[in-house]
């Protein structure tokens, strides 16, 4: 999972204003979210998955990290609602990944 280490100073008008967070706060939040998602998806088999979080632009960092780690598969969660087209991060990873990529659609009603 890639995350941003920039401090959150505000948000777009459609979203509530976020509190100030440090880069460490963002790293910890990313690690926790990734661990929870993998555990929810795989249950007891989650312990066999090596998790990585890295600071930076999501698409680039996911591809770079997959190449460095010798990844066998990249799994991406699709964001958005009804669109069948992948987002910009998914498109970048699909075009540049050193291994197969699985894009998992969001649950119906989620998004």
C-alpha cells in the first residue's frame, strides 16, 4: 500500500476538514488499513502474506516495490462505483507491473 506523508491541512469542499496528521500517522494508518483488509479477505491465511507500505505516488511505488520484491501478484482494490474503467493508479499499474495484476471490484453499494 502506498501512502502520502504530507500533512493534511484541509479537504475538498465535499469532504469534512481533516485534522493535522504527521507522516508517521499516515504510515501507521496505512499499515493498519492494509493489515485489516488482508485479514478480512483471507482470514487465517493472512499470516502468509508479506505486507508492505511505502510512501509516495501510489502507481509508481506499487510497481517499483513489486519489482524490487519479486512479487508474483499485485492485488488492487477498485475505487469508485459503477464505472468499469480502472482509475489512474490501476491503469498505471496494469501498464507497468512486472507481474500479473488483479483488480478487485468494490462491493455493490460500497464506494
